[in-house]
């Protein structure tokens, strides 16, 4: 069955460093993959989408890579700030799954001042 | 634009009671979704509506019913609430299935 895995343990980093979060998927080939941010007590908010023919996508301090051979996406936050502390969810899109997103459990990121 | 709105924000029910969670979107989206989120379980799809007039079961539909009232509104009904339905419920919408989803603020439901 289709499976999404994100870093299960919380990630703690120092302000100013680069945070790298991992999303691995198995048993299917998503046409694209989305990353969302979720703050405590709030709904997820869309950040970035990367397609299978794109190796890398950037938006301000955010960078996403998509390696279809490794079946992995990496999400980077450069020059991290305490305000970046949140849970980050990856959601690969599977056209075969009635056109719905499949959600990872998310990785909790804490950026310490 | 308000985006996706949900009511109520909080609700406490007793076992066996019924209630309807309301969701509305003002983005003219075709697809709408109901999720529940529990600690350690992530977002789990309860029901979705690919377009007005259609609804389909997600991963965890048991104990729930939905109504796509019109293009804007998608409601979730618990006919006989159980403690296992204590959760945070999110409604979301997207232009089409698989597109970027926009989430509401959530409803925190406790069933005693």
C-alpha cells in the first residue's frame, strides 16, 4: 500500500541554521508533492508544490527538492528563525487515488533563539 | 475573502448525542473535504466531495454522514457521538481534486 514517511522525531535547531526535513514515499509515483505548515491549534497552510519534472523549487528562505529515483523530497529552511517553529506536512499527489492527496504525519520543528 | 469557515469552534457532546459541523468556502472551489486529526495519527480523510452533488467515503467514514448542500457548503454529521470521535475536525477545499487545499480553523470536539 502507499506509504508516506516523515522524520518521526522532532527536529531542534539553533536560530540561523538550515533546517532539513525529509519526506519518503513508497509504492507509488506522485506527479507532484506539496508541503504545508501547521501551527498548534490551526489548520495546515500551503507552502510549496514541486512537480516530478522539477528537481528543485524555491520560495524566499524555503527550498524543496524532489528525487523520483530515491522516492524522496527534502524541505529546507535556510537562516531559520524561531517563527519557523511549527509542524511541516508533506502531501504527495496520487492520480490513482481518486485524485486525492495522501498526507504524511508531519515533522515538528523547533528553532531555538 | 473569508476562505474556509467552520462552525462551531468548540463543542462538547455526551455519548449518543448528535450534531452537525458546518463548513463553507467562498473561493468557488469544486472539491471539499472533511478530515479528523488525532495525536500521532495525522490527517485522516473522513469524506470528500469532488464536486457539487457528489460525495465519497475516505479512510475513516464510519459514524459520520455528509451533505454537500451547494457548491459553497459541506456539512459533517455525527448521528450518535462516541468517545472515539473526540478529535479536531478540519474542513478543506480545493479547486479540483489533488490541487492545493485550503483549510478552515478547525472544530475541537469532545465526546464524554
